[in-house]
C-alpha cells in the first residue's frame, strides 16, 4: 500500500478524480439553475450531465479511470479491480471535488438564479422507498455500462467508452429527474447539499447508488462475465500488491485483437484473390 501511495501516478490519479468531479458537478448543477420563470427542461439537464461525464471520461480516463463517483469506485473495489487504498483516496478526491465544484458555481451565480441548486429530493409524491429503488436501478445500469465498456478482456469493438458512459448517465437522468432529481452519484448529491445546507432525505442518495453499484458488480463479474481469479489474487489487488494478472489479461486482450486483425486481413486477401 505504501509503495502505491508514494508514486507520482497515484497522486495524478487523485488529482484527476478531484478535478474531474469538480467540473462534472459545476456543469451538471449549472444546467439546473433557474434563469427565468421557465425552469430548464429534463432533456437539457440530462444532456448536460451526460455530456459532462462523457467529456471528462475522455479527458481523465487514461489517468485515473475516471470514476468520478463513489458508487463506481466501490464497485471497482468489490470487483477486485482497484485496491482498498485507491478506492478510499478516490472517494475522498471525489467528495472534495464535488464540494469545490458546487462552491465555485454558487459563488459565480447570482442568488436569484439559484432555484433548488440541483439538490436531490423527493419529487412528485415519490416515497423514500421508491426513491431508493429508482436510484438503485439507475446506478445499476450505469455501473454495468462502465464495467462492460472498460473490460480489457473484450476482443470485440466496444466503441467509445466516453460516449457510451455519457449516454448511460443521460439515460438515467431522463427518467430519474422525475423521481429524485436523479443522483446516481453520492458525491454529486453531497456537494449540492453541503453548499446549500439542505439535506432532505440525503441518505437515499448514498444507499441507493451504492446498492445499485454493488449488485451490478455481482451480476457482471459473477453471472455475465466471470473473472477467473483466486482468493490470493483478489487479496493482492485489495492490498495494492503488484497485480501481474491484470498485465496478463491486457496482453491476452492485445493478442486477441491481433488475431482478429489477421483474420480480417486474411479474409480480405482471399476476396481479392477470387476477384
């Protein structure tokens, strides 16, 4: 753990999570400000959150993995993809980034445009139980999307992870705004609530997303696409030991890509020969 903590790459990853979450919260909450008597539409807010996360996954994904969400970091921890120390440090960075983003937006915005400032709560007579359920399901689909699009074992064309994850966030907001304002991210909810001092049923926006992310991990890694890892290998990842298995999986992934390319080249060559 100490060796992992003292590396420059680890410090850069922490900074990427902090800055990424700050910009995400700044842009996302900014889309929900009340600039006129007509509030912004659900589509406008959904696209702002989705485009923000897509942009930031592209910007910092190669540095930290662009979790930008405690529910995602906990999911990666439970899936034996990051160490306990990295998960804790990432979550600290995300929380600090969310508070900084909300504070910056609050300072730069006239008070008459605050509105609810994007604070999550219960809308349209939604009960607390229903809110937990909707946050659980929406975060489940998000984490499933993140796990699938970042799975290095896949040899097929997964497209652009940044776009795919951004669309997943947009999808969640198109539905979730009607129920809770849509969180899917405890840090996003905490930043807005702390700056405004408004914590209505705040526990929902921790319990729902974390449960959703946890269930997604077990569905993906134990049912849909099991990872062949021993208990010893999982413990190595948990405590931040050098994980040669990840290197081997990456190597196998590259070999499969080369194999697919060669097969495609061979098929093209045969087609030209027939012509």
